[in-house]
C-alpha cells in the first residue's frame, strides 16, 4: 500500500551537496537550480514544505547551528 504523508510527518535526509541540488530540481520541478540558490554549505539545513500537491522551498542553506570557523564554501 502507498504511504500517505501528512503535515505532521517529517523526513530527514543526509546527502551530498551536488545530489541535494539535483534532487531539489526534481522535487521543485526546476530545470537548473544553480542560478537560483547559493552553493550548498557543508552540513547546512534546508527545508521543503509539501503544500497543494507541490514541493515548496521554505529555506535553504541554514547553517546557524555551526560555529563560524566550521563554515566552508
């Protein structure tokens, strides 16, 4: 049977930056995300929301959980 996702469900993925961009392109139905968003920062957090049968980017590249000396580009 197919699993139904609801607003209270959360999914966490730990993935490589390049794969993250390609996955987001598919989920957001955008051909080339590179000019739209900054390059992913190591261990940054991004959030997508599923609303009205579509994925929407809520935030991208949040790295406030890291001390500044650990932020790399």
